[in-house]
């Protein structure tokens, strides 16, 4: 259950529309079912009242939408940001991807978002989903109402939430949290302990499922190039298909390299992957390496910080030192 | 109609495999997918596969031919592989119907021989859906999940599999399995079908109607103001098109191997910014036009060119997989319910 209720978000958004602070609201719009919410613009209190939703299925990170949205009008747009979204927000500001003065950001606390896929693993035919404290009540088409443990329905990014603290907002609804001591690098460490052959086999298996839909790239707040190299027919690596399994891996690994030091670990890539490829693990490996080799660094923690990877200091380690410090298999 | 005791299911798969490569839905941690059967693999209990069955006739990438270049001579090398007999087992009614949609594209003149060969060599064993889910809406397009079609239609109960041949091709395979199966009446299947139809009628999307769409409606919907709001949050990814059983657009590309060219075709997506790029540029400049294209194609253009047949089969894959949950159901409800111009 979320600490701040839908009604509080709607009330504040309606006020800001009414007093002219903003002329539109970026929020989550109700769908056909309880879990299929769509990011949408709301222009009036009436629209908010009928369709605005705030619940455990509001996983979509709105930060990237601001790049397009702030280009449309000089008037401010209201955006609701969960703690992890605020890191993407700051990172995009650092990269001058949108105008801060065209946005009114409201921070909302987050108790972790639900993974509809995990609900479907336990429930066949979902008639309705209702959150009730630590439980989620799923009314099914054939098996009555199931009571599921909310924690078991969290996606990996929420199980290993890195921060409940909002690092950017104009105002905050509810209370702010803390940066958490998460276990988000545990899986990376497991991969590091594999032999190179085992690790290759692991990624070969995962990435072989890729259908090159580009959802990971298109949702990624760090991927905001006006024209992606993989969309350029003259690049020789256009996105339409992989001629062989090497190309399949190349797409993901190049993309991971491209967002090094800029990826805030929001986890949207893995949320949207239709083939359940744990793409966030590639990015987390880089984040872990940066922490280890250059000192702790969290992209998006503040506006204007220079990632170690685009910064020079006399003490930077040399490549051979990285190999030594990372262990023989690094 | 023939009946097979479920404890003989493995024997059935082995018998089919003896003469055909057999593919069936198998559970994986990333959902069900069609895999080549071998001893030890069991049939998935999932309602449907993450990727559709179209992959078997229209694979995501397919080598068309190779060119080997030596000096000034170019040798054309035949790389075709689509001549293997295979059985596709456990195909749902929606995916079976998708083959009809694809046939009208690939088997129309000029015939796509790569596709045709695969169709000729494939035998479809369909499977009735006893537990359709909330994202199913095949009924909207006149598809009956209780009567799934294909070369052999199957129904499964707790203890038996019922098989009914619909085509000569299906009958031949079924005849070869006679020693495992026994003749039976249709009583159990009729009973199951009554249950299935009752369940279909109670699905949340059971009342979704395609009546407002179809042949000749281009002018009515093309400039609808609703496209703006519907397409507003579309990411422009290709998930919907790539999980869709009826999307059939492709591109042909040459891959430079260093000593020649590998010519392959691969799925393309109307959602992509460089789709159908021509010398004059991209005709669909923003995501609104690309988004509109996909749904107009499913609901208006395709029916206009194909005797009113819609090119959506209501499988619900896009409903389940779209990263922002915008899909054909929402498009139909928004546009279909509007005041007509």
C-alpha cells in the first residue's frame, strides 16, 4: 500500500491546475484492468477524478517523458516522481535534456511497485487486484480470490530498492525516506564468481531470447539520443535484426557501455523487456565497478555531478590495476 | 474423433517425432515458448506462448541467399532450409487464425516461396482453450476458442486428449498414430465446449465489438483527433509488432561477410522511425502517424483489401506486453465509441 493516497495527489494536482501553476499533469491513467495503466496527460480536475490512478502499478518512470513534454509548451507540466524516478530526473537535468523551469515536480513516497507478471505467475485469469496492507487480493476468473504476500510480487528493482529518498522535487507529499543499504549487487557478485565460460553461457542464454523490440532502449531515461546509432540505416548496426548471435549481444553490450556513469539503476529496462531478460544486471556491473575503482558514485544523486568515467583525476587507476583489483576473473 | 489416454502423451510425441520434427509449448522461466520436443520435455500448461506461432512460417530472421564474390564473379549460393516436415502442437485458436491472415499476404501473387514451403511442410495440431484469461478477445473477431481449427483440432481433459482431423494432411498424421489412440464419440468434447463457451461469454472483454471498423472506413478514422491522445505515450518500440501473430512487415538486408554478402530478411516494425524510409525520407514523421498506421492496418486497411477479414486475432499478447499498456483494445474502445463524423 502506498502511504499517500490517490485522493491527495488528485487534490494537489487540481489546485495547481486551478491556480495556473501548471496547465497539464503527467500521470497514470486507468486501463481495462487494474494493472494496465498508461502514462497520460490530464488537463482538468474532472479528467483526474475519472481516470487518474495511483497504486502499485504506477511503475512507469516519467522522467524521460519530460524531454518531449517540456518541448511542447512554455507552461509548466506537473509530474509525479517516485524516489527512484528523481534520480533519472536529475541525471537528465545534468545532461541538459529538459528545462527545469518548465516542470513542477511533486515527490511521492513509494512502497515498492507490483510486478503484474509475478501476479500472473500465481493467478490465472485476473478479474481484479486490490492492495490491502501487506497483502494483495487477486480475484481470479476460475479460482476464487487469492491472497498474495505483497513482498513476493515486487519486481527485482523494488526488492533491492536503493533509495526511498527523493533527490529532486518542488514539493513532497508525505514523508521522505533514506538512501537504503540494498543488496542490489548480490546478483552481480554471483556472476563475477562464475568462470568466463559460465558467464558467457549465462548471457548467451539470456540474450538469445532478445527479439530486438528496443523497448529497453526506448524506455531508458539514459537513452535520449535524438537519433540512435541502431536506428541509422547507414551505421551497419541498424536495429531491425541480428544477423547472428554476436550482433544480438553487441546491441545490449554497446547500449550498456553507452549509459555507463549515467544509468541511475531505475530498472525500467528489465520491467519492460517482453522476454524477461535481466538487462539491469549489465548496468549494475558497471555501477559496481565504478564504485569499486573510482569510489562510490550514484548517477543522478545531484544535478551537475561529473561521472568518474567522464572526469579525470591524477589518481585514476590504470587499466592493468583494474584487472588486478577486480580479481583474476574480472 | 480419436482419443488418447494422457499417460500415453509422451508416446504420442515420440511417435510424431519419428517422422516429423515436433514443436510444442514448453515452460521456461521467461514464460512458455515453442521448443523442439525431445524425450523429457513436457507440454506447457500455460494458456499461450510469449512469442506467437508465426515464427515457424515467418521467422524473425531468415537467410534468403548468399553471394560469394571472387574477383569479378559472383556466385549465388542457395541457403534454403525450409523443406523439413514438422508438426506444431498446441497452437491456440487465435494463432491458427493468424495463419489465414498471413496466408493472404504471403500466398497472394507473387507467392512467397519461403513462406509457402514452410506452410506446406507444417502440420498444425491446435488446442482448445479451457481457461481463457482476461486479456483474451478472440471472440471479437469471430474466432471460437472451443473450435480451434488447424489440421488436427485437440481438446484436453484431466485424463485424455481428443483429436479430430480437419484436413487430409492432418488425417494422414492422425492415421499414423492409430495404434496409440482409440475411436470415440464427441460427448466429452461437446461438454467441454459448452463450458468453454460459457467462460468465453464471461470474459471481461467479451463485449468488445469490431463492428465500427472494417472495410472502407479509412476516411472515418484517419483524421480522428483521438489518435493524438492514444499515441501520446507510445515509446515507439516494436514489442507489440514482434509479439503479434499477424504483423507481417519485413525488411530485406545485405550483411557484408567480408568475402560476399548474406542476404536476409527480418521482421520490421511500423513503430520504428526508419520504417519504409524512402529517398524522399520517412513518410510517417511522428509517432502519431506510425501508431495510427498499425491500428488502421489491423482494423481498416487489411479488411479493406481482404474481404473484411480483420488482421487482429485477439490473442492479447500486446495487451500483456506493451511497456505502457496502450493496445488495440483501448484504441477500439476509444475510437469505436466516438460520435461518428
